[in-house]
C-alpha cells in the first residue's frame, strides 16, 4: 500500500437521528441524491442506529437504492445488538423488504427482569423491542405522552400489553429495552440504572434525552460496526463514521475516520478524529462527503 491509497475510504457508516436526518427526523432530497450517486459509483453506504430494525425502513425506502445488488443496504440497528442486510427486487418500495439477519445479541433474561422491576418500582414505562415490534405497558397519562413522543419521532406504532411484559418475555428476549422518562430525569435514571445493573448491561443515555437504553453488556454501536465489517470483508480503517450522540462514541473511535457533527455532544467531539463544520440541519454529512470526494479520499469498488 503506498501513501496515496492508505487513507482512502470505501464505506461510510451513518448514524440517523441528529446526523444523517435533519431536525425533523427525515432524510433530505439532497442527501438521497448524493448517497445514490456514491452508491452507484460503488461506494458502500451503511446505516448504524440505535433505532429498531423496523424504524429504519422508512429511510431505506426513501434512499431508493437498487436493492437487487448483492450487498443490499447493511444496517446496524438497536445500537449494535443486531445487523441486517436489507435487499430485494426493485419493487421493494411496495413494501417487500427482504431482510437477512447477520447477527443478533439480545438483552439477557436476568437483566431484562431487573430493568422491568426497576421501572415498575420507580413508576417509569418501558419499551420492549422484539423483532419489528415495540411492546409497552403504559399505565398513566404521562406514560402515554412519552410513548406518543417516541412514536412521533420514529414513525413506529407500539403494541400495548397488560401483563408487565411477561408474555412477550416468555416468547423471546428483547433486542433492547428503553426506560422512558422526562428530560429532567434522564441523568438520574441513567445513574440509578448504572448502580443497579451497571456491570451486567450497557446503559446509554438517550438522544434526544427522554429515555435511557439498556443493551447486552457486550453490545455497542462500535462493536456492531466491527462485526458488520467482518461480515462484509471491509477493514475498519476503510470506514468513515458520522455521529452525534453518546451511543456514537465507540463507533466514532473504531472507524478509520470518525467525524462528530457540529451539533454533537462534547463527549463525542472529544473522541472524534475531526469535527464537521456543519450540523445535521445543514446536511453536514453530505457537505463533508462531497468535500472528501473532491479531495479524492473515497475509493470505489
């Protein structure tokens, strides 16, 4: 490898909320057009999000990639608990999304029971992620408002259950759990969960901050991207990653080039290789990738 090819990147891994998506949580037409341009040239475009698998489909459909190609769109979801390839024929946009699961590492049974017990004791509502469904047992008006806020954010409808999640737990373990709370409680809930189950789980402060996320202790977005790259035969040093939230820290650190958005939390900017001069509201990801393409830093298949 001579120096000219050493720092060429062949994959971008994009966080969604606060990064690729604008403040309205949708992808812009400019971003769709430019990512298609890169994809068609043979550059790998992948997504890496805390969202559930189902709540990525809207963005994937809007991207309009020809999903008949062998890679499909690789997507790390649930903050790294699962990776899937989304592909199918070009009529996929009628709703025929073909998903191949590359790996899945759910929250263990004992941790799940601890989190459900903690939330019940503290009066918080939990979202339980199983497959493409999100289960919730809301009991109060404030619970219902938080559930609705999350539904508005992701476009996903919840399944209401009345048995403290016991029947869904008997069917399968959750990909992740969220404890929903008011913004002024989020730091306290994060601290309390760390005290209760810190050694047994990965606990992440949510972004936007009205929930706390609980994952298998080995799961984080960085490890998810590592495993995706292994599955695809891409070296980590060939990956550019963009992120903004606390769940992006390891993800930014493992990539060959980790870029924090202008609107990122300071914790993310501190570990990034560079800070983007634009925010998600300005399509910063696209402006930065265009700059990198112009500087001949991107490599195509």
